[in-house]
C-alpha cells in the first residue's frame, strides 16, 4: 500500500493514489495526506 505508516500520497493532477517512492521523486505534483490517529477522543464513547 502506498505511503504505509506516514499517510497516503495522491497525485495533485489526477487525484489518484501513488506510491511513496513516486511522491518523493515528484514532490511538486503530489500531496501526502497525514493519517488520522486511530484513538480519537471525539465520538469514541458509545451509550
């Protein structure tokens, strides 16, 4: 999976997911999305 651990990388042109290797070679045309923390405090309690 692309960007495993750091987040997902997408092409700024097409919007498609790309590999982290491609993103590092093409920083001007890619956007790396940060991963959201899995243990979010908001809405974690269920009644």
